[in-house]
C-alpha cells in the first residue's frame, strides 16, 4: 500500500500566515499531508507550524531573541536560511516529505533558494515568488530543477489575484508530488550527452541512436541553458555511467564573462571517476542576450543574433587558449578514463569556410594549447573532420562503445 505523500511548506508565518494556511488547506483537501516550516522572525504567527521558527533558528545555533537583537532583517534572515537549509536536508534524509512548496518576497525567495539547493534532482520543488522572473533570481541561484511561479500581485492578503496564483502553484505541487515515483533501477547504463541546437551541432541523432542500439540509455543536455549544471548534479548523485561531453560550451562562456547558466562545468565526472569523452563542440563563441544589449567590452567583436533573445559573440584567440588550459586542467584531475576527440576542421556549423564564425586561427591555438596541457595518459584523438561531418559522429560512437564497454564489463 502506498503511503500518503507529504508536502513541506516553507513560509514566514508572521507575514505570510493567511496565504500559507490557504495553501495548506488546498493541499490537504486533495489528500496530501502537509508539514509547515515557519521561517519568520518578526512577530506572532498566524497559526502554529509543525516546525516553529525557534527550531529553524536553533538549527543555525541561534535563538529568535538573538536574531531580533541584531536589528537587521537581512542578517537575521540569512541565519534563518542557514537553519532552514540544514533542517530541509535532515527532514528529507529521514523521508519526512516528498515534495516542497515555498512562498515569499525577496527575503522568502532568498531563503527558499538556499534551503532547496541540496535536495536531489527530481524532488518536486515549487517556489511562489514576487521576484521569480526578475534580475534578482539568476540561474546560479536556482541551480537545479525548480518550478517557479511569478505572482501577479504581492503576497499581502488573500485577494482574488493572490488566491488564483496560490491555487495554481499548490495544484502544481500536489500533481508533481502525488505522481512522483522513484526512478526504477537502471538496467541499461545511462550516458549523458551534451550539445547545442541542431543548427549548430548535428552529431546528436547519429551518436544517440548508435548507443541506444547497443543497449545504452542516452540523456541529452543543452549546453546553453541550466541543463549543464543539472547534468553535473546528476553525475554527482551517481546516476550516470559515462559522459559524452562533446559540447562543454559553458567553460568558454564562464571564462569570457558571457551568459553562463552552468558555472563549474566539467568537474563532476572527473571527481566521480566515470569514463568521459570530450570534444570542443561550440567552442569559439559564447552566448549573450539580444544584440541590442551587448556591453561595451564586447563591442567590435563578431556577433550574430540566434533569435530575439539570444546571440553569439566570438571569443578572442587569448580566450581560446585560456579555455583550452582550463579544460585540460579539469580533465587532468580525472580519476577515470578520459579521451579527447578534436575535429580540426571546425567546432560548430558556422565555423566553416565562408561561414560567419569561420575561425581557423582560434581553433589552431585551442588545439595546440589543449594538446600541450593535457597529462600524457589522456588519449588525444585529432581528426581531419568538421564536427558535423558524419565521420565525427561515427568515430565518437566507436570510441564510446569501446570505452564504456571496457569500463562496465
């Protein structure tokens, strides 16, 4: 018999009490238990929480009177965030909740983002916020799979607008939690594969099909979004058996100061010791927003709009060399087998003769620097191919099948 699911609700009951109770009742009406955590510090609570604010403060080795004596809400709430992070992790480890829903303004949002960041990928997480879709919440803040609801009106009383948004969010949390199932035990090894959209990199269908035909399960991650960071988390959780990191696009983006939603890439596989095959897909350009918003420091560089919200800017030769050094340094720390595959004739579709981002000089510097900085034991395969040539996909597939089979048999 399946146990009744539980949703943890995180809110400041001194300022968001009526709204938290409204959400609590909505969830319980649909047969889901609730566990309420009070993260408030400013006054009397609207109703009694299952986890009172004093316990949250205590987890951070503080007392509520001590926090109040600070006379600084930001510092006090930062301490409450520490306590909430500790308690949320402990509660989940004990199996006391199956999904989580948080609500708040800037303070509540900051606290929730900190509290939820250590929960595994796949645990339903819903955040109702007054600043969800704003510059205050960056991809680095979110860092994982999180459903965010931007409320139309401030969470300040139960008017028709707030009720509507809270109900939608609560139903989303209920639906996600009651239908969440543990991932079945893997029969086929899981391989992660990184890429960009099909207009830039075209190897994905061929490589994916080849591996799947040989009994591997392939999960594809889009390197210009937050999925690179999510992939790193999944690898750290021990759920990935091998990595085809053919597009470590974010390494260059982070180094250049472009839009990077997944900092710290190419680290989890090295730490976990799983086999990885690496190629420089997309290296040569880094992402930005619209062309109209390119900052002064990038003016004069080659830049091309991808659509109305994203554009690409060409990296300098110095940045290409530095990216190669950074990638080599990360790979040199690997405790598992690593093979680097270099398509010498181009790293993405627009890096061809006659195309906008054709960049043989940058590629040459990258290749030479990568080769010179890798430790000798790492196999370095250089091909007289473009990354989108069929020969590249075939070569990578052959290497992958040999390497992964060798490791997993």
